[in-house]
C-alpha cells in the first residue's frame, strides 16, 4: 500500500513550526535540508538560502509530516480550510496531550470530547494556520 504523508508549505517559518510539531509528537527529524545545501541551479534568492527546502518528522506508525518554506519565486503561501490533518491516537491521554500542545497559540474549533459517532474528538487550527483533527476511538483498539 502506498503511504500518504502530509506536506506543508510555509512562508519562512517552517523550521519554527516543525520544532513546535516535534514538541507535540516527539521523535527526531528524519531530514532537515536548507536551500543552501542543494545544487546551485535549485537554490533560491540569497535571502532564502538558509530557509528550509525539505523537513521531515516521523509521527506515528509509518506517517511522516513533511514541509518546506515556499520560495517567493513560487508565489505566496495561501492557507485555507479545504484540508485538515487527522491524527488518530492510541489513548485518550495521548489525544489530550497532542491536542493541547497543537492548540497553543492557535484556536480551538471544536473542543475535545465524546461525540455521537463514538469517538473522543476535537478540531483546531494551530498558530501556523494548519487545521488538525485529533481523535481516539476506543472501539478500534
């Protein structure tokens, strides 16, 4: 089966955001590559050379959260509400921990709680404009 890994674009604060995500999920970065580390024909402007070209953080079982700083030459980063990253945890405690960490500096759309379909579920937008859904379903254990 093919893997699906979320890839996020940022406007110059990818590294900051990924340190925030590492604090929420734990683990170590799999990759941190800056624009100044790639061949010259792929490098961006001098102001962007220390920005992140690619960053990867394993989160959970086989999922890797990936991201980069979008070079100005590729246009502005637009944040919208057409996509959310859904995290399914192994316990209510883990759901609480991740949800509360991700919501720091962001806004809670739907507080964590028991919902009619039988899950413990909540939604938020983090301080970087990324939409998250966090859930725990005791029926799947």
